[in-house]
């Protein structure tokens, strides 16, 4: 009878210790996801951008190849011409493998026209997807000069849901003074504040600064079990229980004068 009680105490103590050691990990797993950015790149390959196409390609290539995108970052690239299309839409870990899609960007479009608002509409839909990115970024390599094509109906600013850009950091390169004024007024009218324009002369000597990598932020819930402090406390308590449980073994052996571990 005594032997059974001792074994029950031993098993109970070990299970309690394991439970306390594992519970903080499970709590954090429910409340934690790998940090990531959501990044959209618009690249102009229309006729009006012909003079800057080569320079822009060099800078885009540098951004893609040199910046180490987090493997969990969501990257989308939109080609801008008369019919904007998403040519890459995936995780950062696959970005450098998409050589075929990028090669098409380095060549001038054979179409006529530039649907700038159409590209922004697609970018807005991507940026507003579900999920909790640590940062949202839009890089635009274009003169932002809309040139409607007679072949198809173009998107106009009123058709864009500008709310999707209110929490986005926008950087547009190769934008002249006239287009900068036009787009600045458009952004201000829709409460978009995080944007910056770079003129063709300025961008020649401008380093394309990538976003800082997403960093891990531990949950800060008030609940002890789901906070990082709770993780530490539970882990320490589990270790204490384990040590106490193991230290009882020789005491119980002497008390009952029976071999506890055979």
C-alpha cells in the first residue's frame, strides 16, 4: 500500500513539473506569430518612363538582391503599363528565385499608355489583406505620369480605396515636380501622411533604403499566463517543482526504508 502511494506521489510530482514547464510555451504559441512586413513594388515599364528605365532597373535589382527580405515577408511586384499586372506575389524566401518574372520588367512595354491608378488599386488590395504585418511599404519606380490608352478603360483616383494606404509607408522614385505636387495633394486629401518623392536628379545619387527587418515582439497581455513575464515565472516554478520532487526521493526512501528507484 505504501509503495503504491509513493509511486503515485512520484508520478504526480513529475507530471506537475512537466505541466508547468510546458504550459508557458503553449500559451505563447497561441499568442505569437513570426513577424513579417508586407511590401509592394510598382515598376513602370511604359514608354514615358523609357529614359529612366535602365537606372530604375539597376536600383530595383539592388533592392531585391541585396536586401535580405525576411523569409516570412509578403512581397508583391506589379508591372506598370497600360494593363498593370501582379507578376510576383509570395514570401520573401522565394523572391530571388523568380528570375523569369523580373527579366520581363527590364524591357520596355510594347503597349500604349500607363494606368497608374490601376496599379495603385491593385497595390491597395494587396496591402489591405488580412493578417498583422509589422510594417506596410509601397515602393514605386515610376514618373507617375498617367497616360490613358484608347484601347481600354482606365482606373481613375475616385475608384481607389485610399484608406488602404493610410498606414503604408510610400516611397516614389523618378517623380518630377509637377507630378509630386499632384500626388501630394491627392495623398493629403485622403489623410495619407507617410510618403516621400524623389526627383530623377535626386534618385540618381539616392540609396534605396530598404525597410528595417521585422523584429520579434513578445506578447504583452495582462494575463500572466500569456505574457512573457508569465512564461518566465511558470518556467521557474516548474523547475522548482521538479527539483523539490526529485529531492523527496531519498527522504521517502529513508522514511519507508524501501528502495524507491530499482
